[in-house]
């Protein structure tokens, strides 16, 4: 059996399961598969055009049917709609078999401005529980920092929710390192979710050292760079990815051709090989690719069966070292 996770916990817990490999989240009791599902395109009509609710239902069902155990959602994805769709689908599944991560901060009574007020966060947990039709949320993140609530006070609200059994692990997202340190002053933060991918690697220098030292798990968002790293775009699509210079974009295209060679050796797609790189990366706990349709989920789930060699892992790492 593949030994992916012998040393992937941020604090060295060695866990190798024979049927389903799992990852432990921070200092909490939460365990999940190393590949989850990002659900901002499940009901996220306020963020993306052309979404269909029925695709959203199928996407969530596909994940659970394929043994993907973590569903990453947020109030912000459809202003509750993503959580509602998930809540609907999960009624047919055993609650012990999957993990829900949700987030709040955007205040619907104040133009969706970030609000970390303790009472607001507690109400947000209660509201999310209702939409998700469940008794507990495994991971709850403060989605964005606000500029007035002391971070430790915001986290204390989630500590209270944890003591009440409403959540099991505490996360922060889009916090700078200083804000993470302030939030984690009492060592209560289990997990951080931030923008990170092979073409956006700043978190490695900015955060990874602190997270490892404090037993905090890391979840990258935009792991496929919004689809760019699936290999489905061509040089002609450069204008869709304006964050990259034309030289950088061409480098990414060239690199993905090399990744394609590695993927083919595993009878895999480029997206699967890229996802397998995150799964093998000891600094990353769970990779949560998003999906618009169920077939993408079925395909991405297969990345859990790809065991990149150390040389292949290093080769992909080096290819993208300039980012
Ligand atoms: N904490 C935060 O502030 C924050 C911010 C952003 C996202 N997130 C979370 O992170 C998750 C991941 O980010 P993301 O979904 O925005 O970006 P991503 O994972 O980098 O890219 C996902 C997109 O790539 C395309 N795709 C996925 N699998 C594919 C496949 N096998 N073949 C071809 N195309 C494929 C799909 O878009 P198309 O089909 O439309 O091309 C999909 O929606 C989100 O879903 C959300 O849960 C969190």
C-alpha cells in the first residue's frame, strides 16, 4: 500500500492506513483524506457565472461517493447556498465518514465587510449549522480578518463553540503571519487556509515555518490556479491569467508539458499529477481542488492513488521554483 503520509503531519504524527489514508488536522481530533473538495462553485452564484444548482448537488455527491472526506465551504459561497446544498446532500451519508469545513466573516448586514466580533462569529456558527443540517462542523475558519477585533478574542469565540461541541477544530484564513501569531497566542489555531499553488508559493517563506513549529495544518486554496494547472489552457489563453507576465505564462505552459510526461508515466492527467504533488508535500495537509461538474471531481479523486517518486516530486518542485 502506498505510504504517502508517513511524515506529512505538521507535528510528525505518523499515520499510514491500509484502506483510507488520513491526515490529522492541527491539534484537533479531526481526520480527513488528504484530498478534499472545494465548493465555491457549488451554489456560488455570487462569485461565478453560469453555475447550475443541480451540478452543485452532483459535485458534492461525487466527492462523497469517491471517498473524498473533506468538503470545504463558506457562507460566502452563494451567501449560504453552498452550505445548503451540502446540507441537503449529506443527509444520505453517514456523518462520521466525512468532514465539513466552513467559514464566516463577511457580514450580510454590513455590505459583506469582514466582521470578527465574537457574537457575530458565534451566530455565524449557529446559522451554518442550520444550513448544513448537522449537529457539528468539523473545522470552522474565520474567513477574513477584520481591522478592529483583537484576533485572540475572535479565536476565543470559536474556542467557546468548540467547548459547546458545535465545532471541532479552529481555523483562520487570509491572515498575515503576524495576524496568525496574534490569533494563535493561546495555541488554539489548528489550521490555516491561504492562497498557495505551484505558481503562487509565497506562503512557503511567509508562513510554513511558523505553522510547522505550532502544529498548525495548512490548506492551500486555488491549488489548480483556478484551472490553469490542469493543463487545459493554451498559450492563446494568456489574457485569462493577467497575474502572470507573458514570460511567466509561457514558462508555465512549458512546465506543464514536462508535467504531462510525468503524468503519462502514471497513466494520469496533468491535473492528477499536480494534485499528487500537493498530496506528497509534507507542508500541505489537505488539497481542496474546486470543481464545476462531477466529472472533474471523479478525475481529481484519482490523484489520491498516484504515488509520485521522490525524483518526480523534486522535478515538479524545481520546475516551478521561480514562483
Ligand atoms: N479561504 C478563502 O478565502 C478561499 C478563497 C478561494 C477559494 N477557497 C476554497 O478553495 C477551493 C479551491 O479553489 P478554487 O476552486 O477557487 O480554485 P482551484 O481549485 O485552483 O481551481 C478549481 C477550478 O479548476 C477547474 N477544474 C477543477 N478540476 C478540473 C479538472 N479535473 N479538469 C479541468 N478543470 C478542472 C474548475 O473550473 P472550470 O471548470 O470553471 O474551469 C474548478 O472550479 C475553493 O473551491 C474554495 O473551497 C477559499
